[in-house]
C-alpha cells in the first residue's frame, strides 16, 4: 500500500510510464495488463489504464479491491 502514502508521486508515475514505454518492444501486442496487489487502485489509475486497453485486478483484500474497481471500466 505504498508504504502508507496516500497517493502516487508524479515522478513515480512518469518513471513507471517510461519503463513501460522502453519495454514496449517486449510487450507489444498485449492489450491487457494484470495489476497484482492492486490495493486501492492508484497505480492502475495513473499508470496502467493510460498504457493498456484493459487492466485486470488481483487483490486479496475485498475492501481495497472494491475501491480499485472504481477506476476500471466495466
């Protein structure tokens, strides 16, 4: 849960997006991402949804999963 931080910092968002962009040649052709340990959905909202057409969530805590789902289109 991001070490107790309430949100994802912009530098973390940009670095994650840069990593996905740089690794694109290895993951090109994939439309779906899997967020393992989705937590409250901060990373899915800021990083994964802008890069992938679909994101599946895997989170054992139901209350966190329900909060993360609000960012994922049904």
